[in-house]
C-alpha cells in the first residue's frame, strides 16, 4: 500500500472580488484535484489549533500527524535542524530573514518592501549573512546561512519573553510598531541596515534591477524541538519533498527521508516536474509514504499575485499530481492520495489565517462517483470536519 500527500502550501483563500466572488481554487483548472474529490471524499480540516499562530510550521505538523499542542517549540528550531545546527537545552533560535526596507533615516520609520529581497539567491545571501555574523558574533550569538532569504540566529543560554512579528505579515507597512521588544535583537536589526545597504552584493543587485537585502529581520523563535519518529507513530517509512528548510527540518526531526530537488525554489518557478519525479523514485524503491510540499501558492498569496496563485495550483495539478497518479495506476499496487493546503493565504490579506481548509482523499480500493469538485465551498458543504487536524493522518494511513 502506498500513500501520497500533495500539500499545496497556502492554496486556500477567501472569495475574491476580482474573481467574481470565487476563490483561486474555484477558478483554477485542476482536473486531478477534482477527480480525487469526485472519486473519493472531501471535507474540511482544522490544521491550526486554538491559540496558535497560523504558520506553516504548526499547520504542516498537524497535517503530518503531529499534535502541535504537545510537540511545537517554535519555527526556527525546525529550520535549525534542517541546516544541521545543533541546539542545546536553554538555547533559542530565531528565523533571520534578509529583507528589503525603504531608506528613511530613522529605522523605525522604514517600510517593509519585500520580506524575501526579491527571492535573493542562496550564494548572495550567504555573503551577507557572513558579514552580519562577523559584526555580531559572540560566545552567545551566532548567525548561520540557510536557503535564499531564510537564515538563522542562535542565542545560547538566554531567557526572555520575545514578542516578534513575521515579516510577511507586514509587507508594505511601516515597521515601527512591529519591532522587537528586546534591545539586543533590535540593536542588531538596526545596525544590520548600515552593514548591508552598501555591501557589494547589494550594489550588484541594484545594478541588475533587483531589490537589495538591506536588513535582517528576526522572528519565529523557539527552543530545541522534540518530535517522535514518524515511522514509530504510524508504522510507515516516509519521505518529504520540499524546497524549504522548515519542511526539511520537520523531516529530519521526525527521522524521515528528505529529498533535495535541483531547481526547487519554493516559488512559482520551482521545478514541479523534478518534485514529481523524486516522489516516483521514492515510491519505486519501497518508500510507503511520500509528502510532496509545494510552496508556490503561499508565496503568491503573500505577494498579492492572483495570477501566479492560480497558476501555481494548476501547475501542481498538471505537473505533480497527474504524473504521480499515473505512475501509481501503472504499478498495480493499492494506494491512497490526499490533497490539501496547510492553511489559507488570502490574496486580500497577504498573510496566513486560521480557518479550516478543504481536503480530499482517494482510495484506489474504493473508487466512487460524484459531482464533487475540490474547493472550499464543496469542502464546507460536505459537512465533514476533522478537528483537531492532526487526527487526519491516522485516518488516512489506516489500511
């Protein structure tokens, strides 16, 4: 028996005026997702428990069958695991974005223009993070390079109650009221602007018409994570395929295989075909469970890019679900498919929300016939709600 999850990060949305009151899922051409719903079952799942921020960390943990109320310690520790940074008890790690701020003289009066600095390349970013680390590293503080704009600060032996804001929540806003309440973090962020604004990497980016990565932004703090092995919980050997450190870190902490796909960017230009091929390769060599995570729709939502969000959904359907489903049909072995987002990323808001999201499951042993299509409205009309969300995985993996 094979099990495949197609996770379209942030695919769910609210009705859009520019789409005549429909959502991107309702207008996208996605025959494979619709077939999963029509030939299987559709419902809604509450992936973000009450009292938790609606991040991809909490939501993906839920979808993967981990109870965030028991295991969640913060986003950054999961990313630290992905890049091989060991945390000790008493350490706190922070996500360190390289962002683009406007050039007002007073730091608190600057506007957050781009939380990803035009999706800065990893090579460029590592040069900038090295400069930041050279300026601020002490016995207690160290910066580590990650992927693209996503990096890490590790602070040894600190005990503070930090109030930090995800930068993708404040795109286009003046940053003053969202700055850290901790003077050490705030001081590093302010000084990083002076370090980075004229760095040769940024001067070269400006010359090419790219936005400069002219400041760090610290958030997503947490302590050492502790996830149970996925195989121990569910009896299945699992593989995760994703372009982002967060999902790779969850995989590592849960002792699952994590596959790096060349050209996987986490954006609408990602290597969709490569992700599909990686999934088929994993299944062909005996992996029982494959989790394919695609970030593109979420990034489009954060950037208010309606056309790209719809395009992302259609590409997931055509370039990933179709070939993987065709492969499974040809193998002749029983299988199950699950398609869903982790959370909504509404185009009208540009950030995550906590509303339930639609899911659909197909079981090759029990195909059905209905007029269902895969979207938020059909999910709600089904009357099926899975809450808490982490319980869905156990139901999905039940033979």
